[in-house]
C-alpha cells in the first residue's frame, strides 16, 4: 500500500538527482509503502536517462516531463497525480537520511499534524565559509533552532517529535497532507526563470501561512532529516543578491495578493531608509537589503505596466492549465 508520495521537481541537475535517487532503495521504509514521482521541468541534460536507470531499481517510480516553466507546475502536478494522502516535496539536491520516509510516516500518525519536516543541515561543498556567512544565521527558542533561511536550511536541537512554527518546515523537505493542500488550492508560483520573474509568487510560504492562520499543527521529526547541499556557487555575494531580489518579488506578490493597495505599497517601498544605495563598500546584509528592495520595486512596476501580471497575481489557484504562464491570458 502506498503511504507516502515523494514528489521531486527537477531541472538540469541530473548529477544531484542521481545522488538523491541512489540513496532511496536503501531506506528503512519498504518500497511497497512509497512512490517516487520525478517531475522534469524542461531539462536538457541527461535527467531522463538517470530516471530510466532508477525506474528499474525503485519499485513505484514515475517520471514526467513538462516544459511549462515554474516550480509550482511540478508541485501541483504531484498534488493532482499522487497516490497517497501524505506527500513529501523534496528538492533534487538533498541527501536524505536512511530513516527519512519512515520518520515522515511517524509524524503523520498524529491526525492533527498537517505538515512536517526534519533537519535540513548543509554539508558544505566548499573548503571554508565566507566571512559574511554567519551574518545570515538566526536562532529561535533559546538557540534550540538554528536557521539559515538564505540557503533553505534549518537545524533543530530536539531529541523527540516537537511542534514547531509552520514556517520552520523548509521547502526542500516539505511533508504535507494532500487534503490540506487541496483545501488551500495548491502551491503558488515559485522558481521562475529570469525572463519570467514577474510571474514569481510566494511558493510554499503561502501554504505554511495558511496552515498557521488556520491553527493546524506542524512538527519537527528527528528521523525525517536530510542534508541540503550548499555548493560553491551559493557561497558568493552574487548568490546573496539573486536570492534577495527574488525574496523582494515574493513579498511584493504576497502583499498585493493580500489586498494591500499597490500605490501604498509603492510609497512604503520608496520611503524605506536604504542609505547604502550607490555605495561601493557595503556589508553582505546591506547588499541583501538593497537587492530585496529592488525586487519589491520590480514587481510593483510590473504590476502597473503588465495587465497579465496583475491577473496572474490574483488567480484563485494555479492548478492544472491555470498554472501555465504562456497562453494563460
């Protein structure tokens, strides 16, 4: 009986995907209890070949190819085509523990639990961390929770299953009940290519907020932990700029969608006290703030100039054909 559906959206990261898939047959949970769904979001590398290889090693394995851009396409396809009421959304660059899926099942034995996750610790692929790295580390609950949101990583210091803030279930290792995901009409857009950033939304953050606002339960499960790879390209100021800009877009999307007036939002952004614009020697955090503000302004300007962008922001859901950008309007 399929008890867990693992949905892995991927694009042009065949090597990472292969490392993830190679670990799965060795998990403690029987292959009879889970299915693996790889959603190929337009890869041009050998992703299809890798999936063909592992389809012979993993009992319940499905591969689907679709060129429609956006991470939400694969996530929502998994919602609509998975076999189980428990879905785990996994990034293709994680390295799961052997007890990963068994731990997820353990979490959902409690009928009140709606989302769950584990540690998402970073195994560094670079010899040393940059000087600015620690500036993006945050702590919560008397330092029992270490958060590296810039890299989608979190480390808990709990030995047992513990109820947590819904936002502490990270998108790279995001387990959720299908019934809840249908209730909130699936995922919002995320992971857009550079030329379509005006269609970027707030991704799984919307789902986590929905869970929080409706009083549902989220838990941390030690045995459902993974490692989330941080490679050389992410330990650069260029990556800080890239993520900050996209976070600004996502927050502007959320504000606009939640009925914050565009003119008022624009005014609040323009009056932000960003003293470091034009300066050459700024800290990594100041750089982040500047690019975040630029992201806010980017989407607000697109909102005023692009009718399609405005319609996209206010869609009820992005399931099926409604999630396609090209030809949507």
